[in-house]
């Protein structure tokens, strides 16, 4: 439990402090990446996406369509750039489509 401070702080500052103190950022990043993938790639690709996993700086995406996997593999750099822009930082360095 954190020490009580006599200063008034905003809820967002308190939540940021809580996340950093309890080392929750990695877990939150994994959830956020999943949400960003689904929103940026659209419902058509979301339908064929079976699994999304973020491990360090590599995003593993499992697709049920080999044709779609091949099509997306041509634009990996663009997809990485688009996802990082939406995340607000360079979280993903490598994309592996399975």
C-alpha cells in the first residue's frame, strides 16, 4: 500500500502510479494490443484471427486463412507502423503471422 500524501492528485495520476508500482504495464499492453489489432484491421480480418499474443516486442498473430496470411505478410511493416501509431509508442518491432 502506498504512503498517504497530503497533496491532491488526479485519478489518472493515481492510476498511473498504481500501474507502475505494481508492474502491471506488460499485462495492460497485451490487452491493449489485442483491442488495437481488432479495431485497426477491421471486422473481416478479425473474423479470421484466432489468436493474438504479444511477447516482448514481437506480436504473434494466428490466422485461420492461409490466403489472408499471405496477403498480410506483404504489408508487415505498414501494419507494425499503424499499430504502433495507434498504441502511441513503439511497442511492436516484429510481426509474425501464423
